[in-house]
C-alpha cells in the first residue's frame, strides 16, 4: 500500500512541477512580448501602443521638434514643407538631406493632409503627427502604423515641455528631452528676471508689425499676446485690444497709440514701403519713425512656430527696450547659441547675409 501512495505522490509532484514550469514559461513569454511594445499617452490624450525600439519615423508637421530632439537620423518621410530649404524654417537649413525624404503628406497653412499610400509603402515604425490634426485614429486604422499626436509649441506657451517629454519617451531619448526643457526653462527665467521688476511707468510702449500669418502682411499685420514681448514683460500697445493672436489692425489706431518703439519683420519691408509710398504722412507722424526707433523682429511663424527664432527675437527686443537690463547680451552670439543648442548649427550669419539680421530699419527706403 505504501508503495502505491509513494507512486501516486510522485506523479502528483511531477504534474505540479510541469504545470508550474509551463506557467513560468507562459509568464516569461508574455513578459517578452510586452517588452517589445510600450503604451504612451499622446497630446490628444490617446493611448497608443508603440514599438519599444524605434528604427524609423514618419513625420507630419513634427520635423522641427524632432530636430530639437536630435532624432532626425530616424526620419524616413516628411511633408512637402520639409523638403525645401528656406530661411524662415531654419530646421530645414541644418537638414539639407530632408530634400530627398519621401513625401508622406502635405503641410502648411492648409493643415496636414497625409498620403496614406506613401505611408504604407514607407512603413515606418511610427508616425508623429502634429496634434491639430484630429484624425489620428483614422490614419492609424488606415495604415496599420501607430500614430502619435504631438502638440506644436509656441514660445513659453506651456506646450513644449510635454511635447519634448512625449517624443523622448517614444524614442528613448529622455535625456535629450530633459536637456531641452531645462534650457528653455532657464531662458524663460532669465528673460523674466531681467524685466519683471521694471516699474510700469518705465516700460516704453512698443508695437510689432509686418508679421507673417496665413501669408505675408504689411505694417498692419500685428499680434496681441506676442510671445517675445510677453517673455520680457514688454508694454505691447496691441494688448489693449484684447486680441490673443495675429490679426490686421487699423492704421489709425496705431497712430492713436503712437508707440515709442516699433519692431518690423524685415522679410516684409517691401510691403511696408509700399504702404509708406501710399501714405507717407501716416508713417512720418509716428514718434518711433521720427526718433529712428524702428527695429527688426525676425519672422518665426512658418509651418508652425520656430521656437529658436522667437527666443532670439525676445532677447533682441530686450536689448532695445531695456538696454540697461540686457547690456551683457551680444545678440549675434546669443542667437547662435540658441540656434546651435536647438538645431545643432550656428545660423545667424545666414540671416545677416540675407539682410534679415537684427538691427535698425528705415521705413520708406
């Protein structure tokens, strides 16, 4: 009888061991399967399962941010806006190889239009798309490729940190995300610390015109809540309108404000000078024109915000509006520092060569 019980006990133990071994094997296989993917929450709040290791990326409106993140070596396809090198999109200047990238979509002011067939042919591991494109789920379903929506930030508008962190999480570049965010936080603090305690009465009134938004504009193209001015606590006369973005203003209102300092986009001085020829009395009545206090602000909105240009604009405006507070800033060196950190290359000489460097402007010439 004892022998029978011993045999039965041995059989039970063998079955239990086998079951445990199978369970452990299944658990190991499950963990290995899980390790090949991870789930991220994108800028639209979507839960997206992406490969744990990313070897290739398609970009729809996110190429600038991928440049900031030192991730362009992974990019295999972009939009038509990425293929052409232009001064107003400096991320294209430092990436001439983008000219040969596969076009997987259309960008620009009309919004993102994906080329589904080209995306499927290219078959990147993931697709990054700017978050104002709201059909990410549909694009993912059509292509069978994970689509991660990323918010395109303005200057210190609260979006950049989360966008850098998201890209870093997806691509395994968390260290670079931390570097970029720390750099931007330090710059924001520096600009604010220099100007936050200046009494209201000591803040000259300023106006910014000839902005680019949905195309080029003349003197009347302006903006409330203008990022570079907000960063240095400037007294932007346009903020009195309550407008929070770019728009066209009545010139008579500008004359009524009669700002002490005017900043214009040098790229659009042809339009400003046309307006001057049509109405020289208006311009000659402005105290900023009379006192030779008209200066440049480089256009930074082109295929979304070029944060590096906007940041350089803020420092330059600071040197003009509050020279004592920015007397240690050499704007050429500062601009190149910003360009090199975010884009990997010093670019300021390209702007001066094109007649678009920082400096005074003369309206009507």
